[in-house]
C-alpha cells in the first residue's frame, strides 16, 4: 500500500520543487513546505519559492505565510505541518513534504525533544561567551558538557552551538540526552523519503545560474527592502543566503559583479552544508542523483516504494 506522505529533501538548487510538483500532478497530492526560509513572504525571490503559476498547479501549504519579524522555530513548523497533514489526509489526498531544512525532516521522522525553555538572559550570556572566546575555545567548553552535540554540530553554526551549551547549563542535562528521548511525529508506515543528490559540479553551476537570475528578477530590491526594516540579526529571515551581499550592492558598497560572486559563493557553501547533513543524517534514504527533471522522475519512481526509504 502506498504511503500517504512522501518526503523529498535535498540541497538548494537541486530541483526539489519541480520534482515535487510533478509528483503532485501525477498523484493528486498536496505540497507542504519544509524550507525554513520559504516560510517568509519577504523572501519570495531569495528563497527561490515556487512561482505563483507553479503554486496554482497544485495546493501548496506553508509558503510565504509569515512575516520576517516572526521567527519560526522547528517546533512551530512541526505543529503547523502535522495539522496540515491531518487535513490533507481527511480530504483523502496524499501529501508531499519538500524542502532543504534537515531539522524539519528530522522532527517529522525522529521527533522533537521536549526541552525546557532557556531564559533569554542565560542565552545572551552564552552567546556573549561564544563571541569573546571564539568558536574553537567555545567548542572545548561544549565538548566537556555535551560531547555528542559538539561532534554533531557543523562548523560556524553559532546558533546551534550556543543553544546546546545553554540547554546543558540551564537543565543540568546535555541537549543530546534530551533529544534521545524523542519519538517520531509520523508513524513508520506513513511515509517514504528520498534525497536529491546531484553531482557537485552540476549543483554548483545551478546555484551560480540561479543567483544571476535572482538578481535580474528583483533579488537586490528584495534584500534592500528587508534590511531597511531594521530587524534583529538573530531572526531566521535575516540569515537568508545572499541577503547581506546583495544588500551591500544596493547600498553602493560593492559592485554588481562582486556582490553576485559573493552571493554565489555563499550559496555554494550552503548547498555543501546541506548535502553533508543529508548524507550524514539520512544515509538510508534512496538518492536521486540526476540533475534534469525527466531523469529525476525516472529515478524517483522506484524510490517511492523502496522499503528502506523509511529508515533515517
């Protein structure tokens, strides 16, 4: 029996949205966003949200629903997504959850830890310590408190590093211990997953090409408008890849060519981090390695029924 939910994950510019749309049109499924930046209406261009025409071809959920000032957490996304999935099921239709935010897929398939809240004062102290010590020395502290978290968190991820130490100090337990007590939000027989994993050179070329198109289609103006709002840097929307580089060009601080090159480089690095995360965290999910839509579709077909696709 076919699952009621398909999960399609992968790095930016890998073709996830087009593949999900093709699957939706073939099966009558509804599409649910699993990209942390495509939630924000302020980032239609920079987040590469599906176009209005594409959104009209199949029901889309959780795309452009939040203001950039409203910072969504993984927990908030999970609660909203589960409610939407229930409604889709009640309509007798399958669902496709698609995006590049690995923690969203982890929350669905492994669960989300019920971690006690950390005070803003303690979080601020921990963040100030990170800034004063630097990442290497801060990691030494975190390794003593939570070696599993320190080993798992990627380089330059200030938010997750400081969060891990703050949880350990606030609760007296490592974050990894809290996370080990989680339960999947979706039952194992409810979903099948696949990861898009195209060749690196092809993916990087697509990242570069898409950034150039974004600039032609208004990404610079979008970035400038968001920066002009004066929102806090800690908000997720303010961490959009390419935002700072394009805003600097809008202010006349750099040339168009320099801004494009910097944004392209940042996007390639982001794609690399996503690819690494999915390879480490979803090793048993079937891989779709083709770059063009037709061949991705051919590769996806057997993955939709692969028995090991549920493993994570």
